[in-house]
C-alpha cells in the first residue's frame, strides 16, 4: 500500500429512540505520505465523526457499523484502525496519529500549566524520558509553532493566554511525538483572520518540514485553497465530489461544490448580494434514498429521484456523485 491511510466504505450509525440510524454512508478516502487532504462541507455533513472514528473517539451512542481504515503504522505495520484493540490504539493515538481540536479552551485543563499538559503527552508514550529531555522537547516544539517568551508560556495557565496562542499550543502538543498523520478539525474557526493566516502557514510549513500527512477538516473553501492538494466534499453523510484542489476550483462538477465556490467568489462582486445555497443540510440520520442534494439543487429534475447516484469518475482522478454526469445508481 503506497498510501499512509486508506479508508474504505466507512459507515457510522447511532441510536435514536432505540432504533439504529445511519449518519455516515460508505465513505472512502486515501491520504498519501506528505499529502494534505481537505475535507469540506457544512456542519452536520459527517466530517468530524469520520476523523473521530479513526482514533476511536466516537461518543456513545455513535459507533462504526462497517468498513475499514488501513493505516501504515511506523511501529505496528499495516493495521485496521477501526478494529484495533484499545491497548494498540493507545500506542497510536497521540503518537503516530494526532488531532488538533477545534476549541483549545475546552481541550486544555484550566488547573494545570501549559508545560505540565505538554509533558503529559510525552510521558504517556515515553515514560522513562528524563525530565530535562521532556522540558527540552517542549521548548523545541513551541519554537516550531512560533510561540514567543517560551519559558513564560510554559509556566502559564490556559486562561492567561490568547486564543491564537492556545491554538498554537494545541498544535505543539499534537506535534510533540512527531506523528505520521495530523488531523486538524477546524483549527482556525474561532480565530481572527490574521491569526488564522498564521496558523495555516504554520501547518503548511510543518507539513513540508516533517513530511507529515494532514487531514484538514473545515467548512471554508478558502482555507482548503491555502492548505490542501486533494479535496473531498461531504454532504449529508457521504462524499459528493473528490478531486485535486486545482481541478475542484477550476472545474467543479457537483452543484453543491459549485454553490460553495460561488458563495466565496460573490464576495468579490461589487454591488451584488452575497450568494448562499438555499435551504439547509438535512438533520443527521435523515439520509434520502435518492440524491440528497435534490431539495437544494437548481438543476433538480424528477429523474434525480430514481435512486442514489453513484460516485463516478467524470475526469481523470475527479469523482462526482450527480445524475448530470452519470445515470448509474448506487446499489
């Protein structure tokens, strides 16, 4: 396997009134070494639960229904992340695969110093590392993420630092064990545009310097353009389009992708009203048996209700799920 990670036909379900409901439907993704895969879509499309399932962090009552996620582990070789024993997963989680969470204030403990929390990530995977080496490693990764006044920062508590500093510290904690795969779950959502640009530049630099692979989850196509080589567009629990970033922005094939791009490009049109896609994403679990974008699509026809369109190749390495490109129905 040349890819670092290969996800195949991932399905995630939940319990609702004692009845099983599907939230994610047959998602397949690949990430190559050193590549950044951008996952984009509105809230409730299944982006975060896809990432959380890889580290077995799905909250009850969510669970993986079927599928596999083959990961080329530096220590264990080829493993299926979805079926790993918990002890083996603990060796991978935070070391070989690390996650940057969306809200640093809720991810960091308010009663411990930054250094204590950074060292905890080291101690779990390197229990016999001397104290001075742990401190040196903390200093080293804080330099990587451009934190000023490092010793002062290490002695600080989370409430004493700004949102931008805390997000950099979350990135530092994720990097402290030099992971092969970094999952960034909307890491710039709560930050102002200046800090956001700095965080994106930082992640790009780290990707190139350490040859780490990145799964970047966001609802912002502008962020995708800054970070990702490959893009998967999620809608209502499955992938509706996947292509290289250049191909996707220049030749979007799915009406949903067109709408997302138009909502950004309309910002540059003087005198015109800001474009928004009409309607809303269906609530989680309400997965239609036909095209799930039908109710919001300007191209919708009665024939779009024939079944669920299949994800097909519409151009070399460019995949789309729309009856405008293929009449094939998913079985």
